[in-house]
C-alpha cells in the first residue's frame, strides 16, 4: 500500500504545531571507560573513566523528540533544588524546549539515572530519585503551570514514568481542564495509573503494559484483540494504540475495526527511547490535523527510524520525510 501523500502534508505542519508535555522529567547520565583489571578490594571491575555525557530522559526526552521533529513544545514537570536540575534546564533550553514550567521541589532530588559503561559492557546503573507522591503545594503549582500553558497548545501529552508526579488529584484536574478547552490528550501510561486516564483521546501502552492493565495474557492475536477492546471499553477513550515492538502497532478505535500497522523499521539496533519517539510523532500528527490512523502510521514510521540508531536517539523531520519517501519507493 503506497504511502499517502497527505502524510507529507501533516509533516509540513509540524513547525506550527504546539504540544504541552506533562510528566516525569529525568537525567540520563553516562560514564564511559575501559576495564583492564579487577579491584583488589572486591571482585568488581575497575573502570578507567574516559568521558562522561548527559542526556535528557523521561518526559524530557519526549519533549526533545518533539523539538527535533520541528514542533513547538513546552514541558511541565518537577525537579529538585540541585545541580542536576540546572543541567537539565540548561540542556532543554539549548535544544529549544521551553522549560520554565519545571517546578522546583526542595524535598526531593531531580531524578538521575547514572550508567557506567566499559567498552560495550553496561557495568552498573545507580539511581538518585524519589517516587513518593508530590505534596499538595507542589501539585497546586504544577496544575497552575498547566493552566497557564495549555490554552496555547494543540495537544496535552502526559508522559508517566511513575516517579511521583502523576496521581489521581493532579490527573483529574488536568483532564478536566483539557476537556473544557477541547484539547487532544495523548497518554503514555504506567500500568498502575491506567485507570486514571478515562476519557482521553488516545492512550498508548506497550503490549506488556496493555496485557497487565487488562489482566489478559497475550498468547495470540485473539488475546490482543480482547485486550484492546477491554481497555477501549473501560477507559472510554477515543483510541487505544498498543505498541508491539518488531510487530508494529495495533490501533483500536471506538466504533471501528482494529488496524494492525506493521513495523517500517529496516534494521533494529536499539529500542531505547522508541516509545518516546512514538508519543512525540503521534501528538504532532494529531496537532497537524491527522486522523488517528494516519497519526499512528506516522508514529510508526518515526519509531522505525529511531530503532535503527544506537542508544537513546531522536528523529528529525527530514529523516521522517525520507522514511516516508522510502515507504513509497519500496511499494
């Protein structure tokens, strides 16, 4: 089936599309080195550090993906009163993401995931974080930041990493505001919070999260269909998009037959961050006037590009356009 020309038209509208990202922002820190000996103090490798790097993770990475795809994006989240928050804010703004919606909570640290990598071997990861629910005062400030920014956005994208910010009260208030303003709401959920997102435009769990949420083990396609239909019915969402890794995606829409979208990836090197790319492209496509099916197809193309890169990566609008062209030429 030939790539429809209208997908290119949506892509052309990305630079005028506005997305507000709400979720758990974090820092991914990498220490790169080599190992030539074992420590005499304990049976662990001694890593000779060669370099260090920082990447934006969590909801921040979703925002970065939107910016890289050419969209306009602001992010609302919670950070600590620490050096990591300053580094995160600086890096977001350097990339073109408005970060003045980040709320400082001096009772918790900025979430930082530090990885030590020796050669191609991931040696250890250590996390600095709190997943305790944010307090009422901080929650009120987060809701206020959303209230100020959402009227200018086309889509509210909620990126939930279960680090304490997304909870019943916050979600209820934010969804009520989005409904009043008639905004699209796209959600990347964690299993324990799926019931909070009743009535959203689209919720996009991966197949493991979807199965756990529906309490149905997926062994074959019939099980997948039951999972999607159950989530669609329970959440009363306009759509449920289940991402399925190398098997692509399955889109369930109210009143329509399921749409299975095969993966467009030529090669798969690394799936890290692919979900963030899917959500970014999905939100921008909806903001650009795409139907739910066309938005899912665009998101699937974007995922096909990003999994062909090593490490947490992003996709540019030019790369996505070339992928669409390749999709046409391969037909």
